[in-house]
């Protein structure tokens, strides 16, 4: 069973987001609908033949630590080897870097398929691709050749190392230090790193030849002390094995696994506590300290790392949407096959009916559909903005796409994570008692998806980013640009969608009224109910995307009916919830912030 309905995916990619039109841009001129279909067909086949078969096995057989080595299920390595041989690690990279230069829209649709089939295995290429992309943007030509190209080929994997045991998401409190250690003749300024990093997905494994860790660390000041807050935070590429001049692997770097984290989901993804500069097992150049090559200038590390963080945030949203789609497909299939109860008007001695007949089951299925497919539409729209930015013919067009993408990134990460999980909860409910047994996949799908509201910044962190940085510190231009796109959808809708258009106008006015109130209060008070604002704002954005899909669904009668009925359901049952949330935000309710500590 395909875990993402291909007809739905094709509608979103081609009929709604017009992937074909991207080939009119010079960047994608070598491609066509045929090449896009070939990528999606290949991805579907890899998902079915290489990713899905070990989904449950990798949940039972977790990575294991043996001294300094982390062993993962051999089937994971086999799947990733097939993925690399298919060229999908490098699919979205420029041809000059050995990539296929396909649009982000197609790459995201491709990724969604493998994530739906096996999110834990798909996490390795997700992080590797984001790591390599950062290096291609901010690295020197030599750093790109030595450190990024092997990742683009899928031979080496990549990680991002931000959090520390004592710091978590508070990156200003990291204590990993980087001590200058001369310069490598090829890779530039060299440092010795000392410290610990926690929650490192893919931190070690035996599925790749090498691993490139992108590590945030502080460079001490002239007095030898680490600066307070964000001062001195820089970015370093720290390979597991140091590359030799001829590209071969040299000695082991001073990076060891201090422990494995055992998670409720994503169990096939090795999640590590890494120790840098321990000096006990590996001493490159006969000295303690993990050798790292600085990317960019001193003090620029966090700003550079945000490029990888933002790509990873959207990727987390893709994974959450994919898992929501998988759970929905499981629940739909089960509801059509499971017989239980009878229709209310049926005779008592009549045969039981499939549970899909029952109104409450249909409610749960439809709620899953609008959450899962709404989330998928959202992340694909974000990918389309990446393509608009990359293929823009002017700086003005590039700026518009970039601003919209920046505004939507916290929503593209958090809304699928929040409501994709809600969809998976309903999938378990549809299965009844069987839903929370291991005989059916939906309990694992839920556990896997439960990590996504935390991955790459919690819901609260994304909410503070949206309200505090993207909206209140901005000049309102990004919000106005989003309003223009919403207005374009409203203008293009016919009379049969008039009620939904009116509801969206009201909701968008609610957004702007709420923001106007937030601009009148202190920056601290503005964040009291930022999480509620993020959820509500996300609902308004997804309502717009459902309406735009309903507008675009004209070619096929069944597709048209499906998009419009789902759109109307979202507007009838979900969009009204935002009124109370926006009212709460406008009220400035401070009950949680001011609740006495002793009363908890």
C-alpha cells in the first residue's frame, strides 16, 4: 500500500503548484514532466522495496554501542546505499556539484515518500543533504570538494551538533570551546574542539564511510575565557576520520560516542551523546582535541547554522506530514475492511457493516485527511518558495520568495508536527483496541511522529520565533506579501466558494487585529500566548491552502469533489477554532506566566 496517495501527491505537485512551469526557468530548463515523474516513480519504488520492509524491525532492533562503534541494522545501510546509487542524495544540488538540479518541490515530494515508508532511515539523508548544502553555500571551494561532495554522493553522512547536556536549546549557554591550532593547507583555519554535544541524530553509525559533524563552539577571547551569550559562537566541520590530501580517510578524529539515547520513536536513527576532545581513545596528530575546520568567520557560526536549521525545520514538517498521511492511509484501509456494528436503520439480524459506514468513524477519517493533506500541502508550498527564490529573475522576486519562506518556516515545521500527531492519534482511535497493539503500524507511526514537535526546536521555540522575530521585529512586509497571495486566491474563487472566501477574509482580519494588539504590549507580554498564536495562524494559512486547492481542482470531477468537500470540512470544523485562540492572545492573558511557583 502506498503510504502517500500518489494521485493526491500528483495533484498537489502538478495541478496545484504547477511544477511543470518551473521548467520555464533557466535553472530547471533541462527537466520536464517526464523527468519529474521518473524521480517520483523511483522514490516510490525505493520507499516500497528498500525503506518500508525494515520499518518495524528497525523499531525493535535499535542501534547498539560497542566501544567506540555504533552498529545499526544492516537493512538501513542497504537502503541508504540504494538511495545513494539512485542519485537521490544529490538530486537537489547543482549539476556542477554532481547533483541533478531538480526543483525543491520535486525533491520534497520524493523525500515525503521515503519518510512515510521509514522515517528513521530517511533521517540520515535528510541531515546529510542539509549539512552538504550549508557547506556548498558557506564553505571554501576546497571545503566543498573535500567535505560536501562525498555527502552529495551519499558516501559520507552529516550531522548538526548544537545542543549540549546543560544547554539544550539555549545556545548562548554552550561551553564547547574551539582553540586555534594553525591552518590546514587545504581546508583552512584549524581548531581543536573540547566539549560535549547531546541529541545528535546520526552521530555515529556504520552505514557510511565517514561522518561530517557541523559543530557550534565558542572561540575564547584574548583572555582565554568564553564570551557570554552568543559571543564567539563559530561553526566547525569536524570529520569522524580526517581526510587525507588524496581524499582517502586518514586517522580517527578525537570524537567518541559517550552514550546512546533510547527514544520512543525514530529508533532506527542512532541518537548520540558525543564527546569532543576527550583524548583517551583518539589523539589526532598525537594531541588531544577534535580537529575542526572553521566555516566562515569567528562569531558567524549561529547565523550560518541557521541555513541548515531552517532546511531541517521544513524537513521535520515534511516527515510529520508524511507520517500523518501514512496513519490516515492505514486507518482508511482498516475502516473499509473491519466489520463491526450495523447501520442504525438495519435489522438486528443483518450482517455487520464496515466501520467506515459509521458517522463518528467518518468524522475521524475526514479530520485525519484535512490534517495530513493540509500539512503535506503546506510543506510542498514551502518547497515551491525555495524554487521561486532559486529561480528568480530579479532581486525583487528573490526577496519576495525569501521573505514568505522565512515567515512560513516556523509554521511549516510546527503545524504538521502538531496536527499530524493529532491525525495519528485519530488513526489509533479508528483501529480501536487493535490500534495500540504492535500488530498494527499506527502505534509506531504515532510514536515516531511524537518526536517531531520537539525536533529542530519545540513548538514554543517556533512560536517565539514567529511572534518575536518574524512578526514583531519585522516591518510587516512579509505579512503583507502573504496577504497579497491570499487576496489573489480570494479573487480567483468562484461563487460556489463564496462562504469559504468570506470566512477566510474574517480570519485574516483576525490575524491582523491580533498582531496590532501585540505591537502595543511589551516584548515579554507579547510572548505569553505565542504558542496559541502559532497554532491559530497555522490554521489560517492551511485554510487558505485548502481554499486554493479547491479553486485549482478543475480537471477531474472526483478530484474536484474531494478537494472541495475536504476544504469545506476544514472551514466548518477547524477554522472557527481560531477565533477563541486569537481572542486569548489579544486578551494578554498572563495566568500561566504569573501562576505562583508554590502552587504547581
